[in-house]
C-alpha cells in the first residue's frame, strides 16, 4: 500500500475501492450488484481499509448497505488498520486516529438521502428496435435497426445493427418501415464476419472517423438522417 497522508483517501487502497465502486454505478450497475462484484474482485476483501473506504463512499452517496457498515465497524473496532502508520511520527498517527474516530461517528449517524448518479454510458441511448439512418454516396439514405447487444463489447454491451433492405430518397415516419426486411448479407474478406456494404463504401472518405456522434432516431414519427461519420463497416457474425 502506498500512502501520502493521514486522510481516509490518502492511500492507494482506499482510492481504488472508492473509484471502482463509483465507476460501476456510473456504468449502470445497481449499488448492491456493484458491491458484490467489488468484494469478489478483491478476493473477499479481508483488508480493513477496503471496508472503511467502501462504507464511507456508500455513506456519502446515500447507499450504505448494512453488511458493509457492520464490516467497517468491526474493522474500526480492531484498530482500523492504524498499525500501517506504526512507523509514522506520533503527530501523523494521532491525525490518522482522529480520521478513524470521525468515520466511526459518521457511520452511527442516520443515513443520508441517496444522491443521483449520472450514468456515463453511450449504450444507454440505444434501445432494441431503434432505427438509425445515414446518407450514402448517391444521396439516398440507408436505415439500420438495433437488433441486439453484444455483452462482450463495452461496459454494458455494444449494439448490434442490422441493415434494412431499403434505400430512401426521403425519410418517412419510422412506423412506415415496420415491415421492412433485412438486406441479404454478402460474404466478406474479413474472417468470421459478413459485410453488408460494398467495398467502395468502406474506402470512401465519407466514412472516415469523425469526432461527432451520430444523432439517434428517437422520434417514432419521423426518421432523421445521422452524421456521415457513422461507420460503414457494418457486420455481424456469420451463422
């Protein structure tokens, strides 16, 4: 463990525990599931600093679980890891002891109201069945539909798209495409994949990566064209 002060989060362990638990919440994981995953990742978490950091973080965010509070109180009763500061000057040890005493008092206080956690995940905007569109080289629009999510990609699963067998001069209401079929796939030179677009589309500068993110076709009454920055390499696993 690396420590640079006497504060509760002045060491590597407590900072990692705090950040990992919050990152899970920000990715959309429920609090209790995030706790279980964190305990498993830390091998059962026998280290007292783990429970002190987790209890304090949950307390601050209004999500303190009873088991976590109990484990933290047990760790504090056993010294709260103060022995890790045994080689520190007496003044530093006294400062660390005050930090632990303050945390013990805070854990006995009534729980705080839950604070909102802003989920930071692009996949939250994607829903199964949503329609997206992009403008092709000839000016017409192709339409894609969110068919599934790949749990092996991204924090909450990357969307898997299917290309509808349409090419539109104008963008109609989304409900007009309810019966549209999927465009037959052609085999690609890419190993294990099926490519939906012709090679000339893949090499077009129209589809070079851009900073802009395509706009979602969220309005069920009208299709809206997305940015040309949308990738043209649309593929799905070969069946």
